[in-house]
C-alpha cells in the first residue's frame, strides 16, 4: 500500500491535480500495481480525504445562529497551548514508541499543528503494521500535508525523506 501512496505523492504532488479515486485506481492499474495494493491505498486515501475535509468545518457567517438549525456546523476549537495529548493504549501499541516519538518531535518543532497531528494518528491507525514503521509514518505525514495542499518546508521535507539507516549517532 505504501508504494502506491508514494507513487501518488510523487505523480500528483499538487493534491488538486489528483484524479477522483475511481480514475486514480485505473491509472494505478496501468502503472502496474497489484489490485489488492491499489484497493487498500484507495480506501486509505478516501479516509484521508474525509479527515482533511472534516477539519475545515466552521460556523456560518452569523456567530449567534443556533447549532440545532439545519445547515449549522460546529466550530473546531484550536488546541490550548496548555493542553496535553494522551495516547490510548491501542494507539501506543499500533504506532510504537519510535513513531510516537517522531510525531512528538514534529509537533514540538512547530511543523505539525494539532489538527494535522490528529489526522496523522487517525491514518496511522488505519495503516497496516504493528507497530507502524517510522518510514511508513513519514509517508503518512507527507500524505497529510499533501491532502491540505501544503508542502512542508525544506528542512521538514528533508527529515521526512531522509534515510536514517546510514546515520551515525554522535
């Protein structure tokens, strides 16, 4: 599945250039990916699209409108600077210490805002692997940026695309 996601990111790096999922599936088949991988990736991408659209909810122009009215939407409140994200046991198990540490690093660096962090966690929980590997998590982070039509700055992109295998600790 992750090979398919990397292909989508590389070939449709501008998210709005990506075709609808059914057409994308045909293009991926033509590119030579296996049907099972394509299906898993399309389901995952559909969840990503839903999550990204879900964060764009806002109140109608009239702030005094009643939320029980038809068409009224809830406002997503920004995270308080004093808040703390507590990971469930299932999240800790599925993501593993290395991936959770990387998410914390990105968040502490100021490059992964809370609403994007929640989508990263959601999509990581929907990904195969137990725990999710750090390389797979980096692809998930890239895809979350992609879904918002944003490109991470050069240093973040370097960290996400860097191969840590040959790194020596000082």
